[in-house]
């Protein structure tokens, strides 16, 4: 398993966890999805630079 595949799997799990569909996460607001967005931007920049 390559690093890229591992990062994609982790990112998908984080995206699923950031969805405010469960009662314990409804009050979190935009925090988790904002963090996921920052991670996506960083991974996209690394991918475009050829680091991943």
C-alpha cells in the first residue's frame, strides 16, 4: 500500500467523521469540516508540486 493510498483512505474516514449527522457532533459547527478542507488544500498543493 502506497502513501497516497493510505492518505486517501484516512481522508475519506475523516470526511465521514466530519459529517454532522450524529447527535454527539451536531453542536460542533463548521470546525471539523474546516479542518478537513485545510487538509484537502495541503494535500492538493503537495500533489501538484509532485511531493506525493
